[in-house]
């Protein structure tokens, strides 16, 4: 939508061309050439005197801006659609172009609304998943704690079995040494006794 109008004076066509080139890609700015020749109401009319003073199309400081600077910038309000004074029934192409732009803007607005609606729907779905995820998290934490306790019990059992295994090894070594000593004693005692013949 146009937000700024730049009106250039009739006696500055080079400025008009320059500003048109500078703001060619900006959809918010429209550059116009002042086409007014004279005031519509003539002073010599025999009608009632006009209570309005001065040029009613001039706007605030428009005349001064055009005469002193060669251009004037007019800011558009968002709710007001500006139409130039030469707008008429022969402006069908311009109207069609404006309607097309309005249709594109409406289409973009619908697309944006649909996108926001899809985000809201997805957000609601994700919010619905959060309690399930929290319950699952609690369940996983409980299982992890149980597994950790079981691991601690198994580790304690393994430590106890290692101690017991070491004890059995010592006993086996002691038993082996005792058997060696006993065998030696038997051999020694058997060596002094002669075998008897019958």
C-alpha cells in the first residue's frame, strides 16, 4: 500500500524523472507530477461567495514546498486511499492492477493466517504430548534407579565372590602344601620298613 506521495512541480520534469527512478522498486512511495493548471472555481462566478479560503487542494504547506523546493512529500494514512484528480472511468487498467495487487495481498494474508493456524495446531499437539513425555521420563528415571540399585547389588556380590575365591585359593594352596608334606612323610616312613614275604 502506498504510504508516501512525492509531488513534483511542473517546472521540474528532470526532478520528477530522477525521483521516479530512485523510488521505482519501492511500493510504499509514489511519485507524481503536479498537473494543476489553475483553480477549478473562477473568481468571476456569480455564485455565493466561497467561505473556504485559499487553494483547498493545496494541503498544508504544499504550495510552499512546490515553489521553494520543487517537490513536496505527503504521508498517507493507512485507512485512506488516495486517488489523483485525473482518476476517472478510463483508468480501467490501473483499477485492474490495483485489484490484482489487493487480491495478491489478500492471498498472502490468507496464507499467513493458514501458516499461523498450522503453527497453533502443531503447538497444541505438542502441548498434548508433554504430559506423556513427563510420565515417560518419570518411568525411565525409576527404571534407571532400579537398574542402578541392581548393579550395586551385583557389584557387591562380585566383590564378595572375589573375596571368597581368594579364600578358596589360599585353602587350596595350603591343602596342596599339606598333601606334599604328608606324601613326603609317607615316603620317608615307608623307606625304613622292609617288605615282608610269606
